[in-house]
């Protein structure tokens, strides 16, 4: 679900903003989009209410992992403010004008897959480092469930 609609508390709002700052720190040319999904009824039916989705675009493919847009989906077990909510992982995909270039999952083997994965080893390492930082940021389910009190 769009990150902009998942900012249900001050704590979540801060974490989502922190993700945008972390991405810009690793990929300075990236521009964050906290609402990557359309808001029509068909798209809403397909969105995962237990995820925080955001994307990052760049004018130069070479600046952003061999693509122009990266979609990040931070996936949780339940609705974000439920006491049982815990982090499951991050799904990412890179896209250009021809469609999807690659996918990456922290739930699987932490490897890029697809027709056009990033070739630059330094960028790949920076991306994996970024995902580890995002996982650490959201890996406190009690903080998410208690944030409703803020």
C-alpha cells in the first residue's frame, strides 16, 4: 500500500521519511515517491494492506541500479498497528521504459534476478546495505504496535 497512506502514526511517519533519506544518502540522484500506486478501485483491490510501498526514480539508469525506477515493498505479517505485526522482509524491483528489469527479495536468496540486473558491483553492495538498514529500522514490531499511542 502507498507509503503515504500507511503513515498511521508519528512513529511510522518518521520511519517512512527515514527510508527516503537513507535512499537519497546511498543514491543521491534518486527522487522518492511515497505514492507509487494509482488510487483507482482496481489497483486498490490488488494492494497489500500489510506493506509499505515506495518508489525511487532517477533520470540516469547508470545512477540507479541499471534502471530508472526502483519499487520497494516493506512487507509485514499483519496490519501495521496490530500487536502481532512483525516484519517479514523487503521485495524490490527495478523498472525502465520497457518494463521490469530485475527483482530482489530479502525473503529469498538476497540475489538479483531478471533480464537486466545491476552490473555495477559497488551499486549492488550499496543497495543490499540500504535494505539491511531498512530492515533494522522496521524490525521492532512492538514499536509499531505501540506507536498508535503517539
